C-alpha cells in the first residue's frame, strides 16, 4: 500500500486520538491492511472508505486491534505500585473508612488486564474486610481483542516478568496447558468496558485514575483535551497516575504534583487561598526584584556570562559510563542519596542501552523531551546500574521543569557513583532555584572539590564540550553568588 495517507492519518487522530506523523506512515499502512483482513475486506476498498470519511465503530475497533499496543504485565513499574501500596491506596481507604466505604478506580487503556487486576490484588491485600466495602474497578480500552484476553484472565509466564512470587503463588492456578488462571474473586472485582477516549463518555467520581502508556500515543492537542476530561472525572483529593514520559504541565493542568517512591503523581487538591496582599506597589516590586536575583540560568549556564548554554551540560551523544569515581580519594557524605536504584530484573545490555540513550539525546536536542524521556527509560531498562543514564534522565526532567523527579534521578546517580561532579552541580542549581541556599552551597562546594582534582583542560565527558576549567569557573561564580545574595 503506497498512498498519501494524510487524510487517513488525520481522521484516525480525530476519531481515535492516535498520532501518525509522516515518518510513521509505513506502520499506519500496515495497520490499515491488517484491519481490512479482520473485516474480510479488500485493503484498497477499506482505505477508500476511510478516505471518504467513513470511520464507524466497526472500523475503529478493527483499526484499534492493529494500531494499539496491548503489551503489559502484572505490577508493571514497581515504583508505581509501591506508591499505590504504601501511600495512595491507604490514604484513599482511610478517607472512606468512616464514610461511604466506597472506592472507584479506573484503569484507562487497560490492554489485556494486568493493570486493573494488579489494582484489585493490592486492594484485597490492603482491605481484609473487603466484603464491607463497595469497590468499583473499571477497566477500559479501545481494543476489543484485548478485552477478550482480559475477560478470560489466563496468562503466560511472560505476563509475570519482574513480578513478586507472591502474586503468582497467591492469586493464580496453573492450567494443564501451562498458563496461569486468575482467581475468580479477583476477576469479579473488575468491570471491563469499551471506551474511546476521544469520543465516549468517561467514568465519573473516580478516586484514582491510571492512564499509563496511553497519552504518549496522542498528538499534543488531543493529549491536552483528554487530560482535561480525565481531571474532571477525578473526585476531590483523587489521584491521576501516568508514566514518566507522559508527565508535563499540559497533562498536569490544575492538578498538584508530588513525588512518591520516586514517581511523579498528580492529585486533585483544593486550590490554595492566597492571603490578600495589602502592601504598597513599591514593596511588592522590591520583593520581586529580590526574588529575581536568586534565580539562576538552567544548570548549564554560567552566573557571570552566557557563554555556557544549558544544552552543553546535557550528556552528549557519544557519552558512555563516566570515568572512575574518586570515592577512594575523597569521602563525601551520602546519607541524602540512600535510595538505591532498583536492581536489574534481567541481564544488562550496555550496547542496547547506549543505542537508546543516543536516541534520547538526539530527541532532547530537537526539543522532543517527552519522547527523549521515554527512550531514556528504555535505556535504563537495559542497564539499571549505569549512573550516566540516571544523569541523562535528570537532565531531561530538569528541562521539563520537573525538579523533584530530577533530584530523585540525581540521587540514583550519586548512589552509584558519588564522585559524579556534574550531578552535584545540577542538584545545587535545583536547590538554589528553590531558595534552599545552604543546601545549594553544599552541593556546589562538593562539586568544586571533585572538579579540582581533574586536569583543567580535560573535557567533561557528560557535556557537549565543556572543559573542567570552564566548569570550575562556573561553580566558583555560583558559590560566590550564594555568598553575596
């Protein structure tokens, strides 16, 4: 199928939300051809139908079966489910314990079911007296083929990769053909529904919404529209969870953000009432000028000149693991960086990690920060113990204006290599931008101590050409600015 797919791509974006720019037209053409087979229709005739503007429910379902990715597994993203188990669900349960005893949880884009079933398992563990509660777990997707598998609730070993043993042992029974069937008690907790996020009505009054690895496939405009509707579906003090690659101000909207277990989560908090400012215009202007003096350029910039740009401090495309740490020569307090990165669940693949990381840097250089973050996460899946990859992640998160998440990634960097000077520079910059002057000065001094042990004319591997001497000058000027501010 070799056609101009502008009209089909636009129509699919409008009716299904899926974004297919020109460089992905081969994937779109393949999906259309497969959907035509599903409908027992000639591919050219099906394409002509789409071009004519006819995209009914039957066509959408057929396309969804071949254009969406149903890949998932139980308790996918351990940090997310740790946040759910230790913070979010206990808080929601406590809020309803002496009230309605009702929880309404929505998994949007549920694929073959592991996500909503994982939620059901967690709720069961947290609520031994579940019979006294009204638990409503709604699972929706646009792909009808995924529903068939979800309702059957039988899975292969692959659906449990990285999943704790207690999940399989406690809630599944092995079938004769070697598959694993979910407990009927857990199945009954989940209601599956077809739902097109672009066109259909959403569930309402939700305490928790998981919409992970869904919005990333939408155009920016559609993502914003869907996010606004999702926010309206949340109850007051309800939570929205997306993936790290989907976090942005556009998605956040009016929700507040917080970091739990290293994950950024959104909460529908009541708007803060600001006290009336009865000061004179001169007093307000003086305070604003004082605040502006505290601001610094992004991490890569110098305090005295503009010669060093933020992009220079982003790890360059050829970067590999940083050089040897100086932890043997210099002892630096690490108590603030005690969160150990998750151990690898499979053998490291440095070559694949490097390829993913290089792609992330290319995307970041182009300004495609969300895609860059997604590729960086993929790189970390291949090599979880590489400190430079956590530094790359922090750099992208900082560009996305997500300082708390960036700090978490930097803590992982320093846990793996406490001699990683640039991580301390970035931590200092973040602390300074948040008026944590003492903490900022401490990070800058520690970074300076590390940098001064290196040859001044050597190029820092994790930058786009900065020498150690240039970075020393930058850090010294930042330390001096802290003294006079």
